[in-house]
C-alpha cells in the first residue's frame, strides 16, 4: 500500500480537479485505487468522479459538548460565571448551555458542585460515507453538519476506513483540504508522497511555502504541479526556482484551458470529457510520471525524500 | 527509564510502531533498567478520541506515566513544542516491531 496526498495550502487551485484526472488515468495503468476526500467542509471529489451508489455510512462524532441536567442542577450559577465562551445563560430559573456556542472545554463541569449535573455529550457532527465510483474504485468522503469543524479525528477515521479496504498494491490518494490546520496535518502524516498544487499567483505561492514547511517537517518527498502556469509567467518562474532550490520534484505544468471549467460544469474529469485538450494532455503526462515514480519508488525516494527534518515549531507564548 | 511506543494494535513487544503520534490508538510503555525490560504496560491514548489538540492530550498521558522517551513515525508541529516543554525526548521510527525499535533507541 502506498499513500499519496494532494494538498495546496491555498484553496481553489485545482486539487480535486487534478486528483480526479490522476485517479482516472492511473486506472488505465492497472492500479488498484482508493480515493479519500479529506475536505469535509466542502467535499466535491465524489461529484467529479461520479459515485454510482453509497455502500456504507457511519456517523461521525466530533468534540463533546456540555449539557446541564436540570433535575440535578442546584441553580448556583457557578457554570455561567466560569464559562470562557459565555455559552451558558439563565432562562426561567434554569441554566442552559447554548450548544452552538459551547466549545466543549468542560470548565463548567470542573466547577459544578453537584456530581453529574453537567454531562459530557458527544455531538453528531456529520457522516463518513463509502461510495462506489463508476470506475469501480471506492471513495471515502464525509459530510459535516453546519458549524462543525473538519478535524484531524475525522480525516484519521477516513484514512482508517480506506486502509480496511486495501487490497494488494493499493494506492490511496488523499485529496486534502486547503490550509495547514489540524485536518491537513492529519491528511499528510505518514503519507509516502505529497503532491502540492500551486497556481502562479502571489497568494498561492505564499501558501505553497507554508504547506511545504509542513512536508519538510514530516520529511516527506514533495512533488509540485503548477496549474494555469501560463497566466503569470513571472510568478511561475519564481515558483520553479523555489522548487529547484528545495528539491521538489516537478510533476508538470498545466496550461490555462477552458476545457477545465467546462468539465467541472459537466461534473466529469477533464481527462475523460475533453481527452484531447491541452490540459488533458499534460494531466496524462503527470499521471504517467506518477505511475513511473510508483514503479521505481525506492530509487525515487532516495533522491527526493528529505534527509534531515526541518522542524516547524509553533511559537508558544508562556504564561508569565 | 520509561520508553513509550505509539501503536495501533497489540499489547506486547511484537506490536508495530505506528506512523503517527497524537492519534495513535495507544502507547506501550516499556520500562528498562540496565538495558533490560522490567515492565510493559499498555496505555490508551486519549488523543485518539478528541477532535483537535490530539498531541497535547497524548503528551499529558505520557507525563502522567512519567515517560522519558517516546517513539512514533512522525510528530506534528504542536507535538514537538509540547514534548520539549514536557522534557520528553522523541525518536522517529515506524513500521517496525517494538523489540527492534527498542534496540535502536537503546543504542542511541
């Protein structure tokens, strides 16, 4: 089993579009595939790669929230005073916790003088689903309820489900969320190869460098795809020289091509809908590169896996 | 000295070291004296159950167990900072049984 993650830092640069086409093309090389959509806030990989039917669904419980048992509550108000989020209010001589504002820190439970008057309740935060795509390989996707954050816990569970479905020589491709937060860390950790997608804009380049700090932290070999490379050559050149300095492997550069937005409208991988378009030709080249990396993985890793970790340590401000 | 190994399944020295730290299912805490194993204990990792801040929860449980060194496949940015604060050393090894990883750690 080999795990690949597609990430970008910045959103909307083409992660899912590129992932869908790589998946469909790798299938032609006879690869066993599993797709994981790790962007549960805005999941849409399943739309592009056409899920025939959902075969399994499990509930996902996020962080726990506090709830007051009004029969046990002695109305002392200690919980309302301590709540750092002002989530507890009083109505008709009853203390009530606003379930949307509550962060689940349980400070209220610590100060409550009555045993079990405040209970910890898991929140039904969404569902994780396993789908069968029209290409035959499975996809693990998730849908969050409004206001419930995507979490590392959710992504970790999606990856676990993927591993339960692994057959011989399976390639798992994880379509990460944007950003460099908890859920992205959980998408990257332990992954064999990371593919970073950037577009030639200063914002995308800035976010590329931020997420690259994470892959260097995890000592992961990192590939680069520049999407719409020809819309801004000066920044494309800057990204290329950054990639070269940092031993990133350039998988390919996709030209701006209207075939891509058209295929998104039709919810089809561009490679399938417009196989002769400029973008599809480059995507086929990219998939061929990925396939040959997988064929000669150890050689490739010896060249591109960072030898030394570069820890990305957040600055923690200590209390005085 | 106590060394904790992040694992997903297994309770003994044949358990495989996990590729992740904060969200690993449990830790096998191995106590050694004069390079010999004197005690083995499995500890559930509370980090595997929380939505966020997994590594911090995991490290609190290692502090409670008075662990000196922790072994896992990868440590995230928050994990590194907190381990430093807790004066727990970390060693990056994954995919090997604990008994092999233990040898490497002792040699280091």
